[in-house]
C-alpha cells in the first residue's frame, strides 16, 4: 500500500502541475485553486508514504 500511495501522490503532483500550466486554468480562480490543492494533496501523499516506508525497511 505504501508504494501505491507514493505512485498516486506522484501522479497527483504531475497532473496538477500540468493543469496549473494551462492558460484556461490560470484564468479561472476556482480551477487554479483545485490544481494547487492537487499539488498539495499529492505532496502530502508522497510524504506520508515515505514516512511509512522507513519502519518497513527496518524490518527487512
């Protein structure tokens, strides 16, 4: 599950970064906020997955 959370976090950051760079999103404040929240949520997913990974590596 940690690997899936990490991959989904990376996908969220990439998709949100692409959405942020589009001119239609940049002009719409609500869409821009959703794209920014996608980046934040993706970064949080990556961080939580990385934190959860370290204790698992100690058990190997």
